[in-house]
C-alpha cells in the first residue's frame, strides 16, 4: 500500500488554510463536492458524511422512517460489519443470502429465494470492485416493489451495463476511507434520486434539525406544525451528528479529478495479476466486466489448510501485506456481535462464504503499482 493522498491534495488544503479566516467546518467545499460527486455518479442528490459506516447508518435510519414497524433486510454474510450493524441498530432483522463466487456479492437467486412478506429492502454490497447486479435481480425487485440499497464502499467507478454502480438503487453508500479508491481521510456519501430521502438524510446528518433541509416547503411544514418552537431549533428525528468538514470536501474535490484514471489503472493491474497466477491453485474466473478492482483476491480453488499455512509464510517472508477472509474478514455470521441473534451454527448454511472465510485472502492493489511488482508478487504466489 502506498499513500493514497498526494501532494496536490495536501496543497489544496494548505491553500485553504492560508486564508485569513478559513471556514473549517461543513461549508462551501462540502456542498461543491456533493454536487461534483452527484454529477460524476449520475444521481440527483448526494450527502457527504464522516464515514461509509455513517452512510450505512443514515440509510437504515431512512428505511426505519418508511417502515417504523421494522421487518427484514436481506444482507450478505461477506461484508463489512457496518452493513449488518446498521440493520440491527435500526431495529431490522438481517436475513442472509450466500455469495456468488464470481462476484463475491450475494447470489441473485439466493436473494430472491430469501424474500418474504416481511422483506423491507435488499442491502447489496458490491465487494472489492465487482459488479453484484444482474438484470434479472433488478427487474424482480422492481416488480415486487422492494427497495435496492447499494453499498459501493469498495467499488467506486464500477459499472453494470455501462452505468455506474450506486446509481441503480433507491439509496447508495460510498466510503472515502484512507485505503479506498479515493480518500478524504475519513468520509462517506449517501446518494439518491429521491427528493424526500435527500431532505431526510440532510436532517439526519445534523441532529435531525429541520433547518438542515434545503427545501423551503419542508421548513414551512414543520414551522406550521410546531408554532411553539423556535424555527432554528426544530428537531424532526432523534438523529446523529455525522457531518464532515471543509478539509474533507477539499480533498474529495481534488481526488475526484483523477478517480476515473485510477480505476482504469486498477483494472489493468487486476488483469495482469489474474493472467499470471496459477489457475490450477487459485480462482481466476471472476466477473471482470465493469470491475473497478479494490484488491487482488487470492482464493484457493479447493480447501487445503496446509497450503494456506505455506502461502502465509511465503507472503510474510517476502514482505507481502495481506488480509484473510476477503471483505470484513470473512463470514460475519461467525462474529460475536451476532451471537444470540442468528441460530447457533448458522454460518454452516453459507458454504461459499465459508470457503472464502478459510481459504480466501486479498492483497492491496493501487494505481501506481508497477508491472514488475505484480510479476514478482505472482512469482511468489505461484512458487508455493
């Protein structure tokens, strides 16, 4: 891994700080970044927050506003913890669907099989740059009037049928954490084409304050309904403070300028990696079309505990940094926060995720990774 924040990003921040009295909290640069991000993604509205996890949290809070009685949300067992934690925190029941090994996202057939009359949304994670959508899934969800929520935190710039992921769902979430495709140090985005959702997310981001909505009709309605309250201090929801800062906005605007080029380079790196690794030992049949690769996935074709140990030794000896279990460290159902929430041994019902948990790794991919470094990496992996 190399520094994802370049000198030009820092210089833009420094220029802002040189002002006589610079605004540092949420201001004009945040609003500009939101507008520029919306234009890049192809959606009407975006709300900049302090992390991808906060984007997940606010999204589930929006779902709770729509369905105060609760219900079920279909989620992947291979995901970051906040995808599932946000569901629990808002009073919904997570229902898991196993993954498709070609995308590492939920298998669309398993999603459809998991739908019940209590299903309130499908919370689909596009894992590590892969496109987790199919036309059939999109059509079925539309026909059944089930909202699609996209977590694109690891897949900026990936596409389905040439259209960017994050522009298909009712709501989508992005992360700008330090190690992701672009970084605001910490940060996230909630995106939507739904005007009501947009106004609610703006309020939820800032303590539930009505004045944070930018629609005068929303202000007028709440003032009329609450004449005994001071107009600047009407709190519509028991909400949060997940605002970001001008520093984050400046960095986001700077990094967005080179995001498309970085995605192209990441994809080129992935293709070189997959062409060279030993396809007798490792999986190489991933769905590459539309990918914006986040990391090199190294997944054993067959269970082999001894090979895992030899592989880890070879990588450690060669100074190759890696993570086990792919996104989120593997099967979330095994984690202690879900004990008592899911049945004992429930993880065994998800064999594809279990295989990744024990026999999957990922290794960092980044835009300025040299071809010779990829070749050296593959040579080490193939030698085991």
